[in-house]
C-alpha cells in the first residue's frame, strides 16, 4: 500500500514515540541469559524485535505479554539455551543476526541463521572473523561473510579485538561471546559507537569495564533479571524532530526519549543547523538517560557532518538529508560509508528519491553533498522496502507542493508501528 502525505502548515502538540529498538533487542537477549524474570516496559513490538523474540523462543525461552507494550522474559541463565530444532530466521533484522551470531558462538550446539533477501546481502565477516578467532566454528556463503550461517558453538577463548569500524552490532556480538570466554575479552573501536549493550550488561550484574572506546568483559559472570523500562527511540523521534524543525511555526514536545550520549548526534547535528531544540525533565532509567525533547520550527542553515559524530547519528542521516535539502546553503556529509550496508544503500536511495522532489544532491563514496534551499514538489517515490527511507520521504512531503506518494509503506512497521497515524494527528 502507498503512504500519501500533503503539505503541512505546522506541527503542534505532545507525542510519545515507540520504545527504543536497540534497547528492546538487548533487553530480551540479556533478559534470556539472566537468572529469573525480567519485566520490560515499553518494549518495541516492531517486526525486527519480534524476530529476536522468535529466535530466543526457538531456543527454549518463555515470554509472557503483560499488556500492549510490556513483556516478561523468563530467563534461564547463561547456560540455559537449548539447541533449536529448525533454522533461526531473523527476518529483516541486521541487529538480530549479528547479535545472535555472537551469542550462538558460545553455545554447545549447532544453529543455523538466515534472513530475508536483504539480510543475505549484508556483510557478516566483520562479526564472524573475530568470533572464529575466539574459537567458534562458523561456515556460510562466501567463507562465512554472508548468511545463511551455520554456527557450531562451544568453549571460547578471550581476545583483544581492534575493530576496523565503529559498530555497536560488531561490538555487542563480541561482548555476548565474551560472556562465554574463560577470561577477559577486550574490544577497541575507532570511534565510540552506541553503548546500550554495555549499560544493560552492567545493570544486570556483568563484570564489565568501559573506558572511552575500550570495553572489557569477564566471562562466566551471572546476570540477574531486573525490571527494564525502554525509553522512547530517539531514531524514531528524529523524524518528528526534523519535521518540526523544517515546518515554520511548529512546536512539538516528544516525551520520555532516550538521550544516551552515543545516540544524540541528531540533536547536535540539528543544533549545528540552527534548530531550536531544548531538553527538559531529564532522568535515568536502568542506566539509560531519558528526557523530553522540545523542538520549534524555524530557518535552518547548511553544515558539515563528519568524523566521530557519524556513529552517533548513522540511522538518522536519511532524515537529516531532508533537513539539509531545506536548509540555506550547502550540507556536506562524509565518513558515512556504513550507509551503504544498511537495509539499502541509503546514500543512493535517498539521493534518488529526493531528486524526484527537486533536490540537488551529489553522491560521494562516503556520503553526499546537498545543495539546500530547495523548493520541494510532491512526487511518486519508492520506499525501497527501507523503513527509514520511507519515513524520511514522508517528512519531506510535509514541505512539498502537492501530494507525495510513497510506495510500499508496510516496511515502516519494522521500527515504527503507528507512524502514519501519529503524523496525521500532529499535522495541520
């Protein structure tokens, strides 16, 4: 089905976005490895997180849904998983396949992981190579660099891994495997990536040390089930933050959003473009900082997004491209090669779709140059089955003359069920 968006006069009101996708994944995985129950409030019931639950359920973990967004994970401890009877299918979830690969590397049984056509194209060597170094037996297409993957887990040895990329998925996979190593495993990364895994491991009782870009975890430490509140996902909030920033006269408050410093690159980026953003009611829940984000619409200016900022906003770059298109002046995005290995090549897909709406974009090998000040026109666009592309184009449609039609809107349910309803509620 198609998503249709018309030009908006302003966005006004208060909203709450769904639970953080990254934290939801980690809560159910680590809750499964903890002793006793872990009650998770505001869990994201999106397709990706449900894929993680199904994989864990296939290995003997019981889940009970309390209400619409609260679940209880009945943890079985570090050694409680059992061999799955069938292939584990992660659907479209890159987080699921990479974190599961790390977890399964330490299990004393055989497992096979696969996913949809997009997942089977995603690079897995960055995860499988260090896990092989730890002693896991992993085979798959193209020398275990592509799924499906067959993993024969077992006893692991600790390593000191220097990651060539700042990737929370790579780091988390190794830390999960490190729980099953006999001594301390160390991960170093070139820039600090999102640290939800480290925070939740610490919260549930793991022996973990974090110092800037270096993380060390001790194996065989037990985890204890505890209540978890999942903050609102800042990556989901980003679409409404940009929407409010680009539509003059808007005033929007987004409540109880995660403001983990490794994820607030979107706030810094919009701030560098001149956006009016305030954070109020700051709090901390299960080691994660949260707050209410208030955004007021107004003029934006071009900026440069690069370096250590990029890992802190990699998922938000598609919608920041929309902000750049409407800002005065040129915006340069570089050091973002990771965009090429997401659900789509988000450099080329965003450039292609925004060009249909009248935006001048020059693609680069590691990013793009956006010529701002565009007068957008409605167009018939394609989501490319990428949830973040679909929602970013919808945001652009709020400032376009005429109607914008986005093909294949169903992919939005991967991370943001109810996006369209919430957008229509705010738009005037």
